[in-house]
C-alpha cells in the first residue's frame, strides 16, 4: 500500500494514502487552471490587466461578463460533470461493470422523456423555469420503475441493467413520438437540451445544483465504505455482514439522484458518467475515497473543458458542451472496448 | 463459542423445494462435513445456514436465536462464510482482500483500528501468506488464492466458519494443504468448521462429524465410522462400493465399484 | 410442414390481408380480392390497395423477416440470448451515417440516402462485431449488452451533435428514429428487398452448421466445420440483413430480439426449424405492428418504430423477469 498511513485518535481511525491524495490535489490544480482559462477566454477578448481589473470590479461591463456570464456557466458545467462522474462511479461499483453509466439505468431516457414532454406541452404556458424539476423527476421515476421491474426478492446487477435498457428503449420511443408530433422549432430546442449544454447558466442555477450536490455528498459519506464493498459477490458481502439489497438500493437511488440533478441542469451529457470514472481509475488504481474525489475532479474538468471548447473552437457558434464530451469520450471509450475485447 | 442449528427448515428455488423440514444441530468446536450426491441440497443447506437464503418455513438458529432476527453485522462477527466460487474485485492485493474480512468489526468512525491490523497480520501468518501479502490476488495460483480467501475468513475472527467446497478445482496437493489449514484452525484456535466436500475419503479423514444429505433431508449423521458404511453409501450416492479401514489413518475408506461389479 | 409452421403461415396470410384492408378507411376483404385480381383503373380503393398499402405490406414483410433472422443469427453467433441489431447499436450506426449524409448535402437523391443507411448499418454492425460481438465472449451476457448500449449512446450523441450544428438533417433524423415502412416508393426499396430475400435464401445451407456452432466453437470444429468461415458468413448475413432492414424502414427495435425467442419456444432448438419460423413470425409481427400503428389514433399514425418499442419493451422486460434469472 505504498505510502498508506493510518491515523488514529481515540476510537477514530482512518487509512490515508497520501500519494493518492497528492494526485487528487494535482488534478484539482488542473481543474482550477481550466476554470481560470474558462474565465479568461471567450468572445470578448480581454488583455491581462483588463481581465484583472474586471475581476476586481464586478459592476463594470467586463466585470459583468466575468461574474454574471462566464463564472456561473463554468461552475454549472463543473457541477454537472462532477455529479455525473460521481453517479457513474457509484453505478460502475454497484453493477460490478466498468461499462455501466447513468444511461444504463434509464436515468437519461427518463429525464429526456419528461423534459421533452414539458418542453412540448407545458413550456408555452408556464415558461421553461420548471424544466430541471421535470427532468429530475423523470430520472428518478425511471430508476424507480427499473428497480421495481427488476425486484424479485431482491435485485441483481444483470437484471437491473437489462430492465434499464428495456425501459430506456421504451422511453426513447415515447420521446421520439412526442418530437415527431411537435413543431420543428420545439424539436430543435429539445435536441440542444438532449445534447447537453450549460449555455446561459446563472447564479441561481449554480446555487441550486451546488446545494443538491452538497446534500448528495453528505449522504454519500457514510456509504463510501459500502460502495467500496459493492463489487463483492452477494455471498461474500453477506458473509462479512453487508446488507446487500439495502445497500444496493441506497447507492442506486443516490446515483440516480445525482445523475438526475446533473441532467436537469446540464442536459444529457451522456459520456461524462461513463468516461470520467475510467480516467480516475487510470490515474488512481486503488479503489478508495481518493478515487471518488478523483472521479469528481475529472468529471468537472471534462465538462468545463468541453464547454470552453464549444465556445472557442468555432467562433460565431456557441456549441453545446455535450458535443465535445462525446468527442473526447468516444475515442477513449472505443479504445477501452478494444482493450477489453482482447 | 457459538452453536448453529437448523430447525425444520424448508426452502428451495422458484417453486421447487430443495430442503424439506430439515433439522440439524452442528457440534461446537468440531469439523462437520456435509456430503451427498449432486443436487441433494447440501450447498443449499450451507447457504441457508449462512443466511444467504430465506427459509420458506422453519429457521436457522445461531446461539439459540433466529439468525434472521439478528443484525447481519452481528451475525458476521460470529459466523464467516466462504462461498463456492468467490470472485475478488479487480486489482486488489492479498492484504486488502484479507482486510475486507474486518468489515463487521469496523464502523464509520473506526475504519482501521489496531485490532484490525493485528487480526489481518495474524491471518496472513497463519495461512502462510505473509510473503505474498502485497501481491495482487489475480496473480496467485489456485491454492494460494484459496488460502487468501480462507485468510479473509480467518481475519473476520469468528468462532464459526462455513465453507462451500473449499477444495474444488484444486489438485490433490492443494486440497490437502487447504484441509490441513482448516484442521489447524480447528485444533489451535478452537473454531467450529462446517463445510461441503465432494471427496468422501478426504471428508472421512478430516471430519469429526459427517452429515449425509439425501433428497433434502438429513439421511444420517455422526462420526465417519458410523455414517460411511457400504449400505449408507449405496443409499446416499446410489453407488456400489466397499468400505475398508484406511490402513494409516483408521478412518473409513470407500472404494467405488462399477455397476457390474460387487 | 409441422402444424405449427402451417399455423404461422396461416397467421401471416391473415395479417397480409388485414394489412391490405387497414387504413384511414377500411376496405372489405372482397375489395382486396378485387383489387388484387381484377383491378379497375378508376376505383380509388383499388389504387390505394395496389400502391400504398401493397408497398408498405411488402416492406413490412421483408423488414420483419430480415430482422427476425438477423437477430436469430446474432444470438447463435454470440451465444447471447439478448443480441439483436437494435440493442447492439447497428440501428444507431445507420442513423449516424444518414444524418451525416443529410448534413453534407441537402438535395441528395433517395437512393443515396437509402444506400447511405445501408452502408451505415453495415459499418456499425462491423464495428459492433469487432468490438463487442466477439463470438463466445467469456465474460457473460452483461458485457456485450452494456457495450452495445454504450455504442448506441455514442452514435446517438454524434447524431444529435451533428443535428445541433446543422439542422439540415432534422427531418431525416426523425424519420429514421421513428421508423416507417410507408414513406418510400417501391421503386426505391426494391433493390433492398432483393438483398434481403437473397440473403434469406443463402442462409439455408448454413442452418445445420449453426446447430453445431450453437453448441460451442470447439464442438463445431470437432465436427469438421470451418468455424472461422462460418462466422464470417454469418456476420456478412447479419450485416446485409440488418443493413437492408434499417435502410428500408429506419429504427425498428425489439423485433430482432424477441422473434427468435418466440420461434425457439415454438419450434425447439433446431435451427432448421426455428430460423425459418423466425422469418415468418418476424414478418407477421411487424405487419401486426404496422396495422396497429395505422389504426390506433386515426387519422394520425403512430410511427412503427415507436409501435414496436411500445409492444416489445414490456415483452422484453417480462422475458428478463422470468429468466434473466438469479445468475447475476
């Protein structure tokens, strides 16, 4: 265990792998750099002194751009990525399979169905403010349905995944039907949402998402130990005194909640949840709290970088971050599959 | 010390009952071996004893109390289990695997106490894995891997150990190695051991108490000499055989015959 | 012919007749007979039956049969009961190519879109094959399915992304996503139909060999079969069948997954019995779905891809519940 240290203080005891946390710190530094770059770069180019001045006076024109446009949007992206990555990490543990992701359990499909339904049927009357709620609700409902369908005196990862895929296909069909029968403009805005974008994120969005994410993190604290044991066979886990079904249900609900809120504010950025945990595992082989932290940081960096790329690469266009998440994720994912197939 | 017993246990899969009103009391501080032909329900019984399966009727009692009424973590401090084909999480080292056995003794506050560390150290020594402790589990040979799993159960530090075919897929040398290890755990540490074994002769050699299962019921139980006779083996396995005394260990030795012989 | 096969043929015949009758307004069986054998050039009903309904019936028949057989071959090849063109990302791959084509140039002729979808499906099937569909992957059914799901998600993500950049493809995208057996004139789809038919016939000599392959590569090898060649032929069959089906009718899910199960349940595990039955059942099921899609909410239609999902998902989930079993 290399540089593992044990901290003991009365009854309190912890194993801390310093090297792992050092790597997390480095990753965090990189994330901060991306954040700064995201603040510095954009359509309105600012020189370094201008930028510093703007940073100090939030009231000025340039200050407004920084404080009211770029910062909340970047933070929103970071939070969305962090939540998706954490959700993906949890699900890959629980499903005992590195290919599991929030998509697999119908989270994204459920969120998409209700969000698109809201967009088509309700947005004209009540405005689009409640769309995150609809999406989060859809995500949670879908996962509950999947769990219910897979429950037969308990669930198994295989049954959960299959039910998730079945329900996803069904829900996508419903979404498609709604889209086919709605006007083209609505369809298009629905697609932008489906691709995933943090365009126009404001402070209230950031506040809400941060609060939800914070609650989820606190809820995760006592569960980390159990999440680390989740890859064990049911028999082994029961043998060492884990309440398998109870733990699995709790962890899945937590993961679904995380993905739900992320999708609610950031749209369906499918690949963060799949890829970020892999990158984290690549950087830190040993499962543990540090790996979770790493997944969160990597997820946040990925979405921030994707959002930045979307703003910078094709200047007049402000492309949705989800596009670049897919563009980064695809080669990585294909490489992974090739490696696994061997 | 901890007693384990089954009381009129009925259970099965889907709608088919595997065990029918099975009652059994396992002697404390001894090695009990469950034997029987394929599909007779011996593995199912072991799983039920380890609370992996919920009985349809009847109950499993641990220290006289229904095992399902007690918190599963408390049970795990009294009874450890090694399932048939355990799969280790990827990339885990031997020491980490053995450390998993400490889970029932840990809490959110105390995640790695000195007691945990001592127990893991001792389990590694006892199973002769102290040199391999930093190796990854998947790099171990079959026999070493099985010892690692047993070490995990040892680290759990329970008076009762249940093992489902701990010698399957091992060659004769490693079968012996594993069984010798279990015997030493029984003799030196006073652990009650309950296991399923396929090899009747090894079962006879190492068991203090043999439980023969047939069609979901206890067909016979007792000392190997009392249970393993020509007639009994025929009833349990539908197999003609001769039973002689092992010239070295003086336990029953079963010599199977083909259908035409005997 | 066994009684079951005859029953299936009879069911298919009835489905064909009903499909010719069904629509905005229903024609009588007599009218169908009339339109088929002695059409009058002035009768609107006759014209309707002989053109629109006939085309979509034929398309549904070929697509259903093709998907049923393609799914069956995939399941044998991977020895995974959940393999199918839809779940493994073949449909999503075809979709991506079509959207790409639509984004590149707007005024593409129909045959090019058709051919594009065909090529896309074929490419995707090859990709899935290379990555995930390794025969007899040792790691169980879950990996293959997850890989397929992830691959689908990947293709979809790119399709959506392209669409957001350039909205040219929106119509095409929706068409392929929703699936349709009606939108193409016969003049455009007949080459694809021919491909399907030819492949279906070409499967015939392989049936016995698939029986052995289903028992394991080693068994097939031991029986003197060139396993490698058989696998190659099977993949080519799947690619052609799935590609043609997607090119004709877009994203139609669950037929390729469920039909082989039904067929095996009815006709037993011998490929010589169940695979032909799968073709019949696939055709019949897709026809039924099409009739329902036409009649459920008149005057509008439920897209057939949506219809098969609505019908198929519950069946799939029930299957999983019953036998997706304890072996997690």
